[in-house]
C-alpha cells in the first residue's frame, strides 16, 4: 500500500495501486539496468515503437512547417480543421464504401482521446461497457473515468470474440462494447464472419467502439476486414500512433458513420465531450501532416522478422507461442500457470515481460517486439533456462 494524503482522491489512489503492469515493469527495468548493465536487459514490456516514422510523414511535417499558413496555430472548430476532416472522410469513404463527409469525423488526441470522448458522450454513472478478455488494461481506466462499469467477457478459442457469451452479457445498462482488432495483447485479427455474427447480436442503443490503432500492422500480407461496413452499430477510434510510429504526437480521429440513426446527436455530444475533457481540439500541426499522407505506414518487415525469430525459437524450446497475425505483440502461454511467478524467473535472466494477469488472462505473458533483432537473439538463452527451470 502507498501512504495517502488527504489531497489525492481515493479513486485515483486505488486505480494507481492496481495500475498497469506495463509501468511497473518499466520501473523494474531501470533497476535491472543498474544491476546488470543496459545491454544485458531485454525489455519486452513496453509497446513503444522503436522504428522511425515513414519518410513521407517527416516530409509532410517539413512542408507544413515551411508553408506556415495563416491561422495554423489558432483555435479552430473543436472537431478539427474542416479541410483535414474532409480529406480523412474521403479516404474513409473509399475504404469502407460508406458515405462519410467531414461532419462525421472528429479529430482526437490519438485513440485514447477518441475512446474517452465517445465514452464521456454516452455513459451515465453505472452504465456498462463490455471488453473482451484479455484486453488493453487502460480501457478499465477510460471506462471508470466516466463512471462506467467494466464488464469483461472471455474470448473463445484463438481469442476470437465469443458471440454467445457477449449476447449473454448484454443488459439494459449496456452502452458500449470495445472491440480491438488487430488485438493488443493477443495479436489476433478478427475474421469477417465473427464481425458479421457480432453485428446480429448488438441491439440499439449499444455502440461498438472499434479501436484500430494496429490496422496497418499485419503480417504475411493479411488485410483485416473493414469493421464499419460489417458492424452497423460501430464507430471507429483511429490512431496514427502505431501506424506512423508517432505515439508522442497524439493524433487520431473518431469516425461516426452517418447511417447510425443517432449520428447527428452523437457527433455533437462527442465534439462537446472532446472540448470539455480539456483536449479542446487535436494537435493542429499534426492534423495538417496526417491529412497530407493519411495512408503512410511504417514498414512491418522488421517486426515480422522479429516475430518469426522469437516465435520459432520459443516454440522449439517447448513454449506455446503462436505467431501473431498483427500488432507487435506475442502472447505465449507461460510454462507454469502462475504467470507472475514465471515473469519473476524471466527477470532473473534480465528479461522483462508483462504477465497475462495485467490483461485479465493469467497463464500467459505479453512480449513486445519493439526491441532490435540482435537483442531478441541474445535473450533466447534466458528464455531457454527459464523454461528448463520449470521442468
Ligand atoms: C489497443 C490500444 N488502444 C489504444 C491505445 C492508445 O493509443 P493512442 O496512442 O492512439 O492513444 C493503445 C496504445 O498502446 C492500444 O494498444
């Protein structure tokens, strides 16, 4: 327990106490680096892209700064620059076949900003939001930010959504379901059939918040099915954080399909929520940059090479480590059911990983592929010793 003064609210103190394992690993990493030297610590814990943004993005940034158009830095409509939103809407209309216009696009501070904005707009205290277990742990805080109640629903085999379980979890208090494909932490991409089946069981007024920051990060040439045409109640929380390796710039958008019967009131509510949450509007310069190169994405080849090296090596050692279809995470089973105990064994080898318990699924661990290939190579004997110690 931390000691608490009267200043900090009980709810924040309690949330910080159970805050994500990812951050805790970060602190353990600092300690391990002091003890073992940085080159002998293999940090698979943080999902912070270690590749540089695509050249097209840096060129667009240079152009925007060089142009220095009047009013670039001022307040703007809370939803973002109209020209930027029109460009994004046009691109999204091409991709999805849905008639998006600029009115349907709200520029946000990344996916986190988009999800918080829509949750703020739809939740009354005690309303329920379904998340599919295992799930990105920040969702719990986002939902609790707006006094919602988290309802975790287990996924089925291969971590695909379990439609019957989801249907059984929907109550009159359910306001939203957060969907994330390609998925953090499992690396799974949801199939079109699963999305169609989900569409059949989502009643009004439940919204599906489709959180898709990893969409361009898929392997073996796989293209994930478009969510919006398949799920009539879906809104899109998009982010360029991972696609362009720019998570520090905080840029993304919320797209509200015009065919939603409540589209007009929802976008007004979301625009207002974006404002009063204190975002006001998404970063101005970065709106202009992404509008110039909306489809620029990092090369996934380095992540794929790391995935292949790590998954093949772990599998040959006896780990159950399926290859992810997308994202930059691998989600193997831990050789013993107590994932937290196994993570400690890995730490003794200088390896940092996040226990599955941090995502709501014990007996697994998440390894982030955001470290260089040669570090992965050098970490392998440690993984081998750790599994041998369990046998
Ligand atoms: C599944 C998922 N959703 C949302 C986010 C937040 O991303 P952003 O930087 O776009 O806010 C992340 C970041 O790691 C994530 O993994």
